[in-house]
C-alpha cells in the first residue's frame, strides 16, 4: 500500500470540503505540476482558482510542497497566496513534516494531494497521512517523470482491480 492509491479523483476540483470533513481532514498539502496546473506552467486555471476559494471558505488550510526549485515554486505559490516548501525531496516525508508544523494541525488532520505515485503517494504513506491522488492535468515534460509514469501503471491498475473508482 506504499504506492497503490487510496483515493483517485478525476481532478483536484473534485475534492470537496464534505469529503475532507468526513475524514477529519482540515489541511491539504498540494503538489503543483499536473495537480494544480500543467507541468511547468505558471498559469492558474479558473476552475482551480474557484476550488481554492471554496476550500478557503470551508476553513481548509493549504500549503504547497513541491520537489521544484524556488524559481518554479515561489511565484506560483505567491500567485495563490499560499505558503510553500520547495526542494521537498518527495518521496522522503521531510517536506510534509515542515508543512504540518506550518499549518498547525495534527498529522491525522492533513492529507497530500498530488499526481505521482512514486513521489506524492509514497511521501504521504511514509508520513502516515492519506493521499488524494488526481489524474494528471496534462502531459509530462521531464524524462524522469515519463519513466516513473510507466512504472506507476501497475499500481494504478491495482487500485481499480480492488474496486477503486474515479471520484
């Protein structure tokens, strides 16, 4: 279960405050690339901006945790008005620990939102929090991510084989 998803959403905008409240989640750690926007993009899609507003209105705390550089992460986080941890080294859980302290919540009140099983899902599992996986928003640009996507296929399939569905 370190890599196989627990929950898979069609898009980040399909995660609702009600879903989070049912699970006691009060804070989200967000990935950027192919989760909130396309890979390498600084553009915030309108539907994601509306979703962020809905989460804020529901009192959900949010921050970004990314393996990206400050040059990539900082401008995007500032555009969203969110704190951030860059160079997070996911799947190592250290960035999640920093985020939890900054968010001021207990571990059981936090969830990771991301698109990569070998980074986001594994970091969440190692830290002991739920992972809310999303279908990637666009194509991957880096060779490393493209390679990981090939390795991830069997874990995605395991989710569906055990009765998992797209939420």
